[in-house]
């Protein structure tokens, strides 16, 4: 078990090296003058451009440049983001809680809804709930996130006025920025709880509803499908029939015997879920004007804010790699057969 | 329609060769017809193919570049559907009907280009990697690992940011995130086939590696790839539309569904008395992309149901 995890951890530095190499080679498509913008924090510095190019070795061979860049990144210096008007690392730290809050709530909803619907439609195969869940999952996989998000906004914000876009209303935003609110975690719902500001909690939750609903609808589809087919296979297994023959209630057979085993293949496909979640977060944040890393990265990409784009790519790669690592470890914990390999 | 027909030749569990190709083909057709959703998917795909083919007849191009949507004036407010504009106009008076019709063409153009590129790269790298193994395999697989360490959309965004935004660069970006999946799948197929008896026999007869790969291995591995590609058509179009929506793909006025949806962003609110006043700016292009992707997804599901041996036993 620990050997399995150790091997996975040993691979991490190599993946990190490869990821940085790929990002770096992409920036090599730009001219040295454009790459020099990494180090410019003030338009007045533009006059000294040749000096900057020389100072940061941008006219040197590629491997020298890569090494210099890697050294800076290792020191946490990712350059200056013009879009956020602060250093890239500070921007990432500032935007991360918003993205994490959105992703975490969505992930919880996806897991709960996906597994419940998947199980229900496998147990009641070809009945109403199965048809509904299959229709939902097929349409959810075909409707692009941004179309669904805009439709939700049109109905629930435009028509009903219930769930506004953004992360906070104006009053709440002013209050959060004032000294009376202590940001413990950066997650507004948690902070509001800790500060005992119930109206703020209500406001933050109201803003979370639509983006979370968008991500959930779009990603539950995959999970329902996997859970359903895995569950169908498990329900045919001999030990399930044995359990039923012993006279156990149907609910116990389904919940304790079948579903636990049926969820093992679901963990292997968690990677698919992370990929969808991270891509979906970027689009959802743009649709709902959610001040997270995704919206910032997209804005930076439109404005050739290369330092921000590299930071954005690195943080998302890191999140995906770490997410997959967690899934692998969880898989090994859950399924002893994996540990023995 | 070769994608529908040819896989029957190698599909596991398909009719043995002695019973003839016709029988296998008929069995596939029967399986296919039994599921109304598969038939629906096929109908949708055929419909969109027809629209793409006769786009110039349905919407006569007036601009020099037929993919640019004609517009009269620059008045920003969208106009509802009427006799002159059957689907209405969106921001800056771009005609939605024209955009949807020619958007079908650009959707096919993007999806087919990306799939073709992915298949060529996968065939080259996957065959080298799967057939020869060793260090070639190791290098190719580690490179795909690195590409797969990024969520595809994020890598595509970064590539477009560096290359500059245009339709061509968005296609390059999507192809760049698509090839690793294809390559890995094809490599796995090559590994499966390369140790089979008929390949061994060809090798014993002294057939060169190149001919073995081209004549014996590729024909036996390409069909799963084609199924994957058909499953992917919708996903590629969604990704391209997403790039356009994020302002990193097609420029404003280009006949692309994602771009039209992006133009509707400012019009989801309507006016005080009529909250759904501008519904058509979102619903028209949104429906187009939804149906297109739905059609391909249903068709892809049908292929998987027919050719996946594990599913066959249960049917």
C-alpha cells in the first residue's frame, strides 16, 4: 500500500517537469520582446526592453532560458499579471478560494445526485426513473455548459430575479471588504458561518445556486451512466443472488452488497470527472461572472497576459494531477487487489 | 457511411466469415433499428450533413467570405424573427438563420479536420509506439502523459492565447489536445493485434514491418478508432464553440454557433415588462448546437452498444 503510494509520489516531479517544459515550449512561440513582458510591471519600462531581454537571458539558448525560468518558478516568481494588476502568484492565491468553493459544492452535488440516480435507474431498469435519468444524462452530455448556464440565468435571474450572477450582492461585497468581516478561509459560505453573519451566508448561497446547478447538470450525466452500467453488472453477480436468496431485504442487498462494489469502477473514472469539473469551472465562471481563477485565466488569454496564462495553466495542471493522485490512492484503499500489484 | 458498415467485419461476436458479409451487415442493421434513439441520432446527423452540403442554396452568401454572416447596419438591438429574417437577428444585426445554416458547415469543417489530424498523428505515433515498443513507446507515452496532465479546454485556451485568436488557431489548439487520447487508444489496439497469429505468420513469411503495419495491423485497429471519432464529433464541436464563447475562437460575425451564443450574452435579460424579449438570440444557436451534439452522441452510443462485446451478451 505505502509502496504503491510512494511510487505514485515519485512520479510527480517528472510530471511536473514535463508540464513546465510543455508550457515553456509554448511560450517559445512568442518573440523575445513579447516574453520580456513577463518582467514588466510598468509601461515606462518599455524603453529599456533590450536591457530586460538581456538581463533575463531571453536571447540565450533555449535550455538556458528554461533553466532560468524554472528557477524563478521554483522560487514562486511567476511574473506580473497585467489583468489582475498584481503578481501572478498573489493573483492565484486571491482567486483560488472562489474557484475552490464553486468546485467543492458542485463536486458534492454531482457525487450525491449521480450515484443516487445511477443506482436508482439500475435497480428500476426500464422503468420511469430509468428513462428520466437516461434522458437527463443524454441531454446533459449534449447541451454545452455555457448554453445551459445562460438559459438558467435567463429564467431564474431575468424572469424570477431569484439567483443573481456574481459571487456576492453589492451590500454583502462592501461588508466583506470592510474591516468588520474576518476572512478565515476565503470560502464565503464558511466565513459567513464563522462570522455569524446569516444574511451574508444567505447571499453567498443564493449566488452559488445557479453555477453549481450548471456544473452539476452537465457532469452528473457521465457519473450516472458509469454508475448505472457498473451497478447493472454487479446486480447480476452471484453473491448478490446469494444475498437475495438468504432473504435479505432488497434495500440492504442494493446498498450494502451491490453498490459498494459497483462504485469501484466509478473511482477509476474520477479522473474523467476532474477533467470535466476543471474545464466546466472555467466556462461557468465566465458565464456567471464568478471571480475565480478560470475567469481570470480567460481574460488574461484574451489580452496576451502571458505570465497570467502560464500561471493559470500550471495551477490547473497541478489541480488535475493532484486530483488524480487522490483518486488513485483512494482506489488502492478501497480495492485490495490493486495494492498487491 | 463506411463507419457504420465496416466495423462489422472485425466486430467481436459478429457473424463468422462463412456466413457472409451480408448477414453480418443485416444483423448490425437489425440491432441498430431496434433502438429508436439510434435511429433518431442517425436522422439528426443525416439532416445536418444535408444542411451543410446545400448551405449555399439554403442561405445565399453575399459576402466575399461565405462564412461571414451578412448584416445590415450596426444597430445593436436584436430583432425578433420576421419575414426578412426567419430566425431574427442577433447583436449588430447578424442574421441568425444564415449563421445557423453556415454554422453547420463550420461545425463539420472543424470536427472533420480535427478528427483527421488526430487520426493521422495517432496512426503514425501509435503504430510506432505499439508495434515497436521499447524506448519509442516509452517516449511517446510520456509525452501523452504530459498533455493529459492538463484539462483539455485549459490547454486549448493557453495554445490560442499564445498563437493568437483565429478559427485556424482554435482548430490547431483542439487538435493538440485531442491527439493524445487517440494515440493511446490506437497504441493499445496495436498491442492487442501485433502478437496475433496472422501477424506472426506475415512476419515469418518475411513481410517488411511497414507492410505488416499497413496491410495487417492498421485495418484491424482502425475501426475502434472510427467509433471513438464518431463519439468525439460532438465533443470537438462543443470545445470549439466553448473557445468561441470565451472569445478565443471565431471572430464576431463568423458563422459559428459558439460565437453566436457569445453574442447573446448581453441579451439574456430583456426589458422590464418582457424578460424573455430576446430569447431567440440564445435559443436559436443553442438549439442548433444541442441537436448536432445530441445526434452524434446518440449515434456514437449506438455504435458502442452494437460493437461492445460486453454489451452484446445482455441484449
